[in-house]
């Protein structure tokens, strides 16, 4: 698909308590964008900040017509802020990036170049992160391995929210109505022709990250649940395994003790047989939960209200 000769690029920046980073990051971003041949807009989404983030952006907005500001009434979270920014964006392509300076501004050129070459989604893949601890680094790798094993395996390890999406991808994203969302997961689910660009994340310019370890774990668990129903079906599979194993073991124990007279001298007691029988009943209960999970899976898929298909080109 042909790209505009002079593309219009939207930059979406969610911000929560980023007062220390707003001005230096904006000046660096503005200096970079003003040197490019594209037209642009910068959309800040103030996610209910408790500091003077909104006031600083408002002062910048008064000096630049390229800035738009969306103020949330309270903190709704980064996913909601990113969604609001994408829905507001008017550009031929939309780029999402953080306000803390960790996403290198100069990488925008590469994202746009990949888009001009035909990619409809260009994903920034973090290959390293300054001051990243071992727990977070290896935890991230484990997260992507588990996620890809539960889903279609379409998410590359290290993928970030720092990405560019084409206008038609943004339009399809705006049609998705589910409330509990992982932005990058929804974009990955949409598909489309994609490219990947690796980068080394900068150290956070100032302040503390708003995502604590507990919040990251919660986000990971939510990603598993929202992107796959396999965890829901695990109890059913476990039930079938327990039921089959205990049934086979119970038959063996009865035959060995009562029919063959314990030729192996195992000394199987009635208590042991009762324990195996209880395990069999537990397997039945878990198997019934698995059957119930099939109905819950159907409800889960219906309530997500995702489209049956996504059209990339329609000639």
C-alpha cells in the first residue's frame, strides 16, 4: 500500500506523575521532530497525575499547536491512557512511547522508515535495559515463553509498547471494545504485516517508575488470562489425569490384594485403597470443573466481543 509523500505522524504519550521528565523529554522530542519532513502531532494523556504534570503540558500546549492534551479524571492506568491516545490520533501512523525517556527518540526514524517500506506494525524490541535487575530481566523472558506457549506464539520476547501502527491498524484497534486490555496483546492479535526493531532502553531520566514489581506480576497474570483460555482448561486436564491414574492404580490394588492374595508382598491396606478411591473422586470433580470451563471459555470469548475476522486489504 502506497504511503503519503508527506506523512502525518501521531505520537501518543501516556503520562502519570512525570513532572520531572515532561519538559526535557518534550524539548528533545520536539527538536527531533522539527528536523523531519513529516507533519506531526504529540498527544499527551495525563493519567490522573497527582503532581503538576498536567500544568506543565498545558503550558507547552499554549506555545505549540502540535500538542494535544487529554486529562483523565483519575488514574485509569497506562492501557486506558494509550487507548485514549490512539482513539484521538489523526495521523497516517501512530507511535506510542513512554514519557520517562527510556524509549530512544532517535529510533522514531527507523520506525517510520520500516512503515514507509510497507510494514503495518513496527514493534520496538528491547534487547537491553540500563539498571534492569536480574529478576525483572529473567522474569520478562519467562513471561514471553509462557505467553507464547499459551497463545499463538505471535509475540517476540522483549516486545514493548514502543511501536508504530498504521492508520488502518489503529482503526481496527479502535473497534475493539473490551475493558480489561493489554494494548500490545490486542495489536498482536490483530495481525497485519509487521517488522521488528531492536533498541537499548535508556535509563529513566528522573523519578521512579509507576509500575511496581507487584503491578508487573498482576499485568503478566492478566495478560495470560486475557490472551488465552488454556489456564481455565488446565483443571479439566488435571482432573482427567488424576481420575485415570487413580482408577488404574485402584484396579491394580484390588486385584493384587483380593484376587491374587498379594503375590508381590506390597501389604496394601484398606486405608490405601480408600485414599486412591478419594483421589478418583477428586479427579471426577476436577474433570467436571473442566467441563464447566468449556462453557466459561465460550462466555469469555463472547464477552470480549472481538471481530470474527480482520481484513487487511479489500480490493
